[in-house]
């Protein structure tokens, strides 16, 4: 049985679905059909499946590929728990590689918000969600804001492994020659199949059926009932299938007004300047307005 030796760990809404799709088509790479396995971040999955169950469910088809991996963006912000569990289970620790994709924090926030709206988990206005009542301070308890604060998690990941085990990239880098060459070199695979890939996954979309979306929303009656009769793994696979079936891509792209994006970007400036040093990424376009 092959063990995973690389992980795409996040962050959410930063291009991990696209990179998973591209690497899944690479002859040197094995990745499970399902993305976001959440084994290391979800307590029920970790304890119910166990590591051997995780391997049996997702990696039994791996053969002689050079690298075997998975992509779960929830791993990034759950760094302490996930890193501890990976170190408990995966052999050959020094051979593991981690790819961390980071996106302009405000763009990521808005993308996350739109996703929540499609899932019927958000009904308020974007500004009402991310700002405090006074309208001048970001709401640090808002999940869209929390997930866009990368610095603390990035520090934990970098401090927990050797420098050559972690590759930080900006979302926009995966569409460049240099970015794809870095990914190929980092994983020890041929770059040619990556250069042949194009198109982004998880582009903006809308929901086909709001009724189905409501039934699938957190704490819905249907989800509560299914917990009584289906295992965590089966429920997850069902949710993924229903979400895909209920999603329709749209050519109309929603964006934030420049003035609002600039206003929010100022709140992230100090963290981004430190993150730039930590990751060796050029982030000036993210915080200079």
C-alpha cells in the first residue's frame, strides 16, 4: 500500500481544486478522485477511519507513480492538529512535501462569501459580514476574515518542517511557466504535462436549485437525519456529488468595487509584509494601494 508523500494544504478558495485537477492528470502523480479528504482535520474521519482505513479508501489504486498526494485546504488553518497527526501516521517524514497556495486575501474573502451564498449558508451583505457594526473595523470573528489571515498558520507550517519540504505559491503563479516549473521541480516530476494544462476549476457559478442547496446546508434536517444512517465517508461523497450536480458555471463574474477592496486591503498590510519575508513571495501588489 502506497503512503501519501505530498499534500496540497491550502488555503481555501486559493486554486487548490485547479491544481488537484491538473496533477490528477499527470502520469507521475497519483491523487484520489475525491478532493478535500479532510482526514487529518476532521476528528470523526481521523478516529473512525484510522490511518489504514484512510489508505484503503483513497490510495489502494496507487501503483508506481513517483508521488502520491491529496489536496485538503482545511489543513492549512488547522495546522497544529494536522501537523501532529501527519507526524503520527505518515512514514518517511523527511520525504513529505507540502504545497501552500495563497491568494490575495480580499479576493479570497469575497470568493468564500459567494461560495457560502451559493450553499445557502450566507444571506447577508458582504460588508455586513466582514465589518463590525461601526463599518470601520474588520470583524475578526468572521470566517471569511479568519481564513484570509495567513500569517500564523504559515509560521506554524514553516517551523514544523525543513525548508525544502514546503513550497509557498500565490494563486496567480500556477498559471505561469515559472510557477509550474517550481511545482514540477518541487515534486520531482516532469513539467511537460503541467504545461499542457489550462483552465481554472471552481470558477464563479450559481446554484441550480436553492431548495436542494438548503437541504444540504449546515444543520439542515436532511443532514441531521443522514447522520443517523450513513457513515461520515458516505455522507461526504454524497455531498460532493450533489454539490457538483447542483452547480452551474456562469460567465458573469462578480467583483468588489476597487474602493472597497483597497479599504479592506489596508487591514492586511502589516501581516502581508511579514508574510512576504516568511514565504519569499512578492506580495506587494496585494497590499500597496
